[in-house]
C-alpha cells in the first residue's frame, strides 16, 4: 500500500498532468529531500512486462526537482527547470510499490544539483540518477513566491 501524501502541502500546487498521469505520490518532502512512490500498474510496464525505464527516469527527474524546491511559506511555491539528467538502470521490477528518494547535493544562486535512488518493493536499488536544475525567476529564495 502506498504511503499517504504529505499532509502539509497543498497538492494542487505541486501536481501536474504528467505527475498525475503516472500516479506519482509525494510522500515525504522537506528542505533538501523528497520521496515519491508509485504502485506499478499495467500502464507502467513495457512490452517485456517490466517497469518502463521512462517511468524510472521521470521519477528521478521529479524527485530530484522536488528535493531542491521545498518551500515552507504557506501559499508560496518554488519552481525549477531541468538542465541535465542522467539515469542508470541497475535492476528491474514488474509489480509492487516503487520508491524514489531525492537529495539536493549542492547549489549556487540559480543552479542546484540533486541525486536520486529508486528502490523496488524488496528495497533493492533499481535505478540511480543525477540532475542539474535552474530555479525559475522568484524561486531562488527558500520562501518562494505566491502561487
């Protein structure tokens, strides 16, 4: 069973069509750290009936992005765009809950770098990745901007 969404976040402010389409659940979010989960369904599988690499890559991109965009100011939001993204596949899954953990590693004034690990339901790493982001205007400060 998936963990419940984090309670302190207005999910309408963070979700997107793509986020919702893939059934991502943001289950933990704090400064410099985020956790996403999905329960694998048939829509997540490739022709070999294993989790599609695109889903794993999207999880890495999304969780790394969240790790650098936490905002604790109510009604405010922070946004960033991906500049580069690498993914390495180290295992596979075809059912169960997949968990991605993202950590912001370093940042400058407008750029930050984050990394992620994705785990299968046996808590084995099935993918790792690293990404570089640029904050959108107004999102450089941790207080963000009005949504």
